[in-house]
């Protein structure tokens, strides 16, 4: 669903990004960040959508119908590593978590 931008993006961008970046979201375990991002948009009057893969999308219309369109995309998950083994020399062997 498309929404017209009724207010400028709030001045709390840095705080919002810090909150989102501090949430643990290793590959395959992104539910918390998906819910947080969804609620963030709803709290600002938008109608985000979440597809079956957990991707969040929202359309924000500007005030100038002739202006160029911009798409912003970002990964919600983080690179996850799990310690698989500890070698005799004390080094940890890690394996990638998720895809």
C-alpha cells in the first residue's frame, strides 16, 4: 500500500538505526528485527508489508510527482558464526550460521 509522506522523516534517524543495528538477527533468526522495523513504520503512519520470506517493504510517496523515484534496500540479518571446535592452541574454529 502506498502512503503519501505526511511528515518529514523524523530527526531520530541515528537513534533508530542504533536500535535496529543493536538487535541480534543472525541468518535464519530475523523475527525480532522484522517485527521492530514493521512496528517502526506503523508507528509513523505507514502500512508496511512483510512477505513470506520476512522481507519488509513500504512505499513512501513524496510531495513532487515529477521527482525521480528512489529505492532503498538493506539486509536485515547479520553474519552469524558458531564455534565448531577449539583447537589445542586455543584458536576457535567457526562455521557460518544460516545462508
